């Protein structure tokens, strides 16, 4: 199971923000799915892929988690 997140490089996010986002996503995803591997990087556009998550319920759960982390910026502090 993997969660691969590509963030649009035009958003001009600093490396420290990307690392903090990765750390928070990784912490939350691994708490639910210990075998999961999380990767966050910059690219030409924003995209999320979840290879290995076979159940729609698991995909929805991770999508909700990602949205909650992105909207709650407490991990930035």
C-alpha cells in the first residue's frame, strides 16, 4: 500500500512545508495502515495516487484524512 502525493510546484511551497506535510500524513496514515508507505513530492500538477488500496472505503478514508490534514494547518507550527 502506498500513498503518493504530487504537489504542484507552481504553489511555491518551501521544502520545510513539504517535509512537515509528509511527516503529518505519514504519521496519520501509518497509524491506520501500518504497512503503508507515504511519498510527497513536487511536480507539474497536484495528483494523489493510492496503489495497493483495493477497497473504496480505504481510499475514501485516506482521502478524508489527506483533506483534513491539508485544511488543518496545525502541523505547520
